[in-house]
């Protein structure tokens, strides 16, 4: 249907406009409808969804029960910080055509590469084990048998909870995962290249990364916000300030789901775990594989990347084995988040240096606003970690 503006346009101008060649890389930016937006969602959305893993659910529940509404402000703080550092990680992958570990291998000493990989792998495996233990503990609520497998305070307990919240929100495995997924996007889509080799694609691809990342992180933080809110309004309000079992955590859902509270809780824990466990194991495998120059990628068949898939299996088995040492699954979820927060701080320093380097990024070094937000996020993580150590007795 033709509008009034079209009917009064000169015929020559109309013909020229129709015949004007269009750049396919810019088309999505010119017609931003709902369908186009959904097509641009991918690595950032999956990364955001996997962020709300059982460790996240357990941590947010513990914080809501212990501090009530007093830590809801952390979700408002963490959103711009996590979105910035994830966008920076994604840009590194898209610009260079290599993941974080691949770029560390190319441009930095081996001691930095293997220190980063060791910290990330240890955090991932512990987190993975905590997630698997929580999934088993949650499933036992429906199965017979033994189930065991807004104020700011400068106190050890409060700062530990704060680093746990930030650590489960801004997690090392998410950095590696999203960067590596951007590399796979380049490898799997014909005509797409690393931006250093194809700068003409920069406008559309960097715009897609920004949209994808900010939508994914927003969904992650909205979920986290309401987990804290729900446990604060139910458990904390009724004097339950510490969650010691999956059954106790499920009570937070009773006002909403009634007698189906346990079923809803199990579906949430197991469902998010099924998404997060492959991401945790996969991000470790990407990092190790890129460092060792293996063939990596989930788009490859297992026989084409035997060592990569072997690393995924090994990480899952080692993480699962941790549960045979009698670790409390609920406490393990919380301490996995604390460990992630401690490990994230030094990794973020490395990522920021890398993303600001012309040697690594060429003319696509991160812009000033991202550099500012990235260093603020890094500074917050470092300061909270130092606060935890300073108050620890």
C-alpha cells in the first residue's frame, strides 16, 4: 500500500531510490522490526540464559533469604557492568576471529595464558560440580530415597554475599563462551569474516552484538531480580534467613505454586542446569583447545574434534565427582559463585588490556564508553574482592 509521501514523490526520484544498490550488511539496521530483532539474537541471549544456572538461583535465593530486599540494588548495578564486559568479550571474538585463549596465545606470554586458563577451568569445574549436585538434590524432592549427594554493610558476611552475587552474574565462563561463539558465527555463516579482515561488516555486526548482548543480559538480570525479591518476600519475611536444603528453597515458591512448589523448583533447577552445564564444560574446552591449537567448535562432529569433546566430557566427569566428597549442594552453589567472583577480577583486567590493544584489535579497539564501563566493572570486582580479604578473620 502506497502512502501519501510516496504518491507525491517525483517519478525520477522514485526510480533512482528503487535502483539504488543496498548494502546487505546495513539492511537490518534500516528496518528494525520485531522479526529482525529476533534474528539478531544468538550468542548473547544464550549466554544470558546460561548465567541463571543453579549456582545463580542458589546464590540469589540465599541472598534474598538472608538480607531480604537489602541487596536488590545489586541487580541495577550489575546490569550495565555485565553487559559491557560481555560486549567487550564478544567484540574480541568477532574482530579477531579467535577466542580469548587464542588471542592470549598469539599476543601474550605463556605464563599469562596458562594462569588465566587454570583459574577459569578450576572455577568452571567447581561451578559445574555444584550445579550437578544441586540438580540431583532438587530432583530428589520428587523421587524416593536419600537426597544427599538495600543497604550497604562493610562486614565479611555482606561483602562475601556481594562478591557471590557479582560472581554469579559476571562469571569467567561467560567471557570465554560468548567470545568463542562469535568465532563460530564467523566460521559457520558463509560470507562472514573476522572484522579485521572484513571491516565493511563492522557496522552491522557490532550493532548485532550490542543488541544481542544487552537483551540477553537484561533477561538474566530480570530473572535474578525476581528470585531475590521472591525469597525476600517469603523466606526472609517469615524468619527463614538461611537456606540449608533444596526443600527449604522450594518453599519460596509455595505462595505462587501451592502444592506444586516442589515441581516448579525442580523444573527450574534441572532446566537451567541442562543449559548451564554444557556451557560451563564447553567454555573450558574452548579455552584449553584454543591454547593447544586443537580443532574446536560445537558445529564440528565429535570425530572431527575428538580432543575438544574429550575435554567437555572430562570437565563434566571431574565436576560430577566432586559431589562424592559430601559437599553440601546448597552451600556449594553459593561458594561456586564466590569463587567465580574472585577469579573474574584478574580475568577482567586481562580482557580490558586486550580489548584496548591495537596490536590485538587493529582499528577496532573498544570505544571510549565501553572502555569506561569495562574498567568500572573491573574496578568494582577488584574492590569487592579486596574488601572480602580485608574483613576476613
